[in-house]
């Protein structure tokens, strides 16, 4: 594993509050990312927007406008998380598919790879830049574009189960799961467009719970207990 793309859902940044930011949670993520960078593994990051915005407020709202708010929420999340990483001593960059003035820079593959090769953390904010997509799709797209080895997806749930562990105490967690099964059974672990893109471009994923102690580091250095999605 030389280059990873870490995906954090927006809600992951909010901790127990489920909205906005939980400083302790973000600081813990930043410390883990610093430890990974210190091992000379290159880190890029995509963050969702769910801690600020969950789609249309009613059927009266235009979907495109709602998605634009969602994309901007991901920019705010990246600004916050990048600042937490700066406080840990990391150099960071935020790239977006659309102009955000002096706050971010436009995505450019060569530039992103140059930063990563310098040991600097690169955030891909703003999703794909298009409505009707999700940050899952942006995650897979960016991982393919910057030639990441694997996607590490930190979620509220600690892996892929055969049924909902919240309602079924006997739910079984899979150690591995072929991406073709996620696509064929439309499992909803990640959205279908993202799953198809990952399958066609052979981009593996590791899914795990952000709440588990040092789970991001463990996915890289050993002791991983989530689900590996194979391609
Ligand atoms: N979004 C979008 N296009 C993209 C990525 C995201 O329109 O390429 C919008 C969409 O409204 C989405 C929101 O941004 O609901 C936040 O992303 P997501 O739901 O993936 O965040 P998460 O649930 O991971 O926090």
C-alpha cells in the first residue's frame, strides 16, 4: 500500500452529535493520518456532506440546487479537516472540480500526484462537481484518477453484514466480499454507480468503523477487522 484514498462520511466528523463537527473526532482522525504519512504512505481524502445537508428539504426544492448545497458542504468539511491536519504538522491541499476563489485549487491530476509524492495530504472536495452523484462516486473516481492502491472507507458501521446488525443480533460480518456481489445484489454498501466504477476499474476497498480505536491506522499497518471488498 503506497497511496491510499481515505473516505470519511460527513456524519463521521460529527461524532455523537450527528451534525456539524466534533473536534475530538476530527483531531483523532488527523493524528492517525499523521501516523500513516510518517510511514511514507501517501494519503488523499474525500469527505461527505451529511453532517450539514441531507438532500432536498421537500419536493418543492430543485434537486440540482440541493445537490449544489451538498457539494459545498463537502468543501466546508475539507477546510475543517485540513486545518486539523495542519495542526498535527501536516501540509495539506484542497482540490475542487469548480473554482472556490482562494479557498481551494482546481483539481489537476499531475499536481495532485506531485503533492502526494511530496508527502502532503490532498483533499478532494466538492464531489464530482455534478448533481445526481454522491461522494462515494467521487471517491472511486478520484482514487482511479490519482492511481491509489486502495480506498479506505471509514463508516458508522464496522463492515459489510448479511443483515442489519442493529435489528439482528446474529448478523454475520463478512471479512471479504467480491465487488461483483455488491453490484449484482445492489447491496447499498456504497452507491451502485460507485460500485460499478470500482468493479470496472478494479479498485479495491476496505470498509471499517471509524469509531473503532485507531481503525484507519489498523487498515494500513495491520489488525484490520472490517470488510475487504475484492475486485
Ligand atoms: N453531491 C453531489 N455530487 C457529487 C457529490 C455529492 O451532488 O458528486 C451532493 C449530494 O447532494 C450529496 C451531498 O453532496 O447528498 C453530500 O454527499 P454524500 O451524501 O455522499 O455525503 P455523506 O453521506 O457521505 O456524508
